[in-house]
């Protein structure tokens, strides 16, 4: 007698039942899907008993609710599109209004920079003029002193007389030069004053434009934020409706399946897709075959002698432990 056979057979049956249960779960899912599909295709074409009609009424209520949600979702979509259009129009209006202000501010800043450069150049010229005037004064005093000294000499030589003429010419030209320097200084001072006043006016105008720009930006930002919040709110509302419609669609699966079972039990195929009934029959047959195999395996397990099975498991356990110990010793060795 093979003492190991009962245990090996039982282990094989346990493994086979586990695989069969796994296949059974998949087969039942396919059957449920097939029955729901059959109900979806054929729920409008037959007269049903009161219980099945109750499932039909559930589907009708679900479809009415879905239609309402679809209409409201479409209205929200249209409202969102209108709000987005308003937001885009507001953005374009803001850009059209702010662009000229930005261009004018840019031009004013360029004028300020240009005026500043011109004012710096004029100030440098004025500083040069200020240094030139004392120099001419010194030169005039020196020429007068030399001319007086030459006049005091009693015996004049031709060279002395020529030098006196040269000094007189210089003394006569220096006052004109001084007058020209003073005139230029007055002119430059006027130009510097005018440039400073122009820069002050430009700064004042640029400040006013900056304030106007900030007010426009604040108003546009407030309006844009309100429109963005309104769009986000309506999008959230639409998402809730879509989620609710999806939930209702799932809710219809149960009545569809109940109707599909009735159609399959009464051999009523959908007129447009009769193959749906054949698919359900095949799924039912597959489920039955797997359930029969599991039941038979359980019957075979029950028919085994409990004593022999217990002894077989003990022997198999002992052999397994021995093999493990030997392998462990070999690995350590």
C-alpha cells in the first residue's frame, strides 16, 4: 500500500480547488457583465411580471435623473464658456487701456534720462566757465600791471612800445571775453533750470501714470479673480453632476442584470443583438462546470479514509522536515 498517495491526492485536490475558485470568480464577473448587457439591450422589448417591471421602473427613474443632470451640466458648460469669454474680453480691454499708459511712461522715462544727461553736460560746462572767469580776471590784472610798469620807464625802446600795444590789445579783449563767459553762464543756468523743471514735470506725470496703472491693474485683478472664482465654482458644480450621473449609471447595473436574468431564463434574445443571449448562456454553462468541478473535488476529499489521510500527511510532513534538515546541513557544510 502506498501510504503517501492519499496525502498527495488531497494536496492536488486542494490546489485544483483553489485554481477553480479563482476561475469561478472571473466567470461570475463575466456572467454578471453579460446579464447586465443583456438587460441593457432587451429591457424595452418585452412584457415583464410586476417584480421585473419594478426593475424597469428603476431604470426609467435613473434615466430621467440622468437626463436632468445632463441638461444642467450642458447649461453649466455654456455658462462657463460665457464666463471665459468675459474674462478674455476683460483681459483684452485691460491690455488696450494699459498699453498706451505703459508706452507713455516708457517715453517719459527716456526723456528723464535724456534730460538728466543734458543737465549733467550743462553743469560741466558751467563748472568750466566758473574756472575760466577768475583766470581772465587774473590775466587782466597782470596785463594792466605790466602796462603800468612799461609806461613808468622814461626811455622807451621800440620793443617796449610794441609790448605796450600788445598789452593794450589784450586789456581791451579780456572784458569782451569776460562778458561772453558771463553771458554763456547765464544761458547755461537758464537751460539747466529749464531742464530741471521739465524733469520735475516728467516725474510728476510719470507718478500720475503709475498711479493710474496701479488702479487699472487692481480693478482688472479684482474682476479677473471674481470671474476665475465663478468659473471654478461652476466647474466644481459640473464635476459633481458628472460624478452623480456616473453613480446613477452604476446604479442601473443591478436592475439591468435582474432583467437580463429574466430574459435569459425565458430565452428572450434582444432583437437587435441576439448573440447577447448566447453569451450569457455560455457564461452560465462555464460557471456551472466550474461549480460542479469544485463540488466533485469536495466529494472526493470527503470519500477519503480519514485515518489513512492523516497518516499520509504525517509521513509527508516528516519527509519534508527531513529534506529541509538535510539541505540545511549541506548548506552549512
